[in-house]
């Protein structure tokens, strides 16, 4: 059986890889019906992104 990623997994990978910003991920979550409005803090929580996950500049 093939493992199928859900939207949270896909967005998490894209944000960590730098292909999407957190804002863009929040918009996608809103479009998919996960949130009622574009909310970056909720997106950060849903995608389990915290300060330790962010790459150092």
C-alpha cells in the first residue's frame, strides 16, 4: 500500500523546503477548509512548526 500524504504533511514539507512561505501555507489551509480565515498562527500550530524547526540564517 502506498503512503498518501495529507495536506498538512504536504504543506509542512513545502514550508520546510522553502517552496512555500507560512503565509502561502495559511492561504492553502483556508482554501481547503481547515480554517475560516487566513491565520498564520493557526497554520504554524497545524503544521507543527516552532522556532526549533526554522533553519538558522
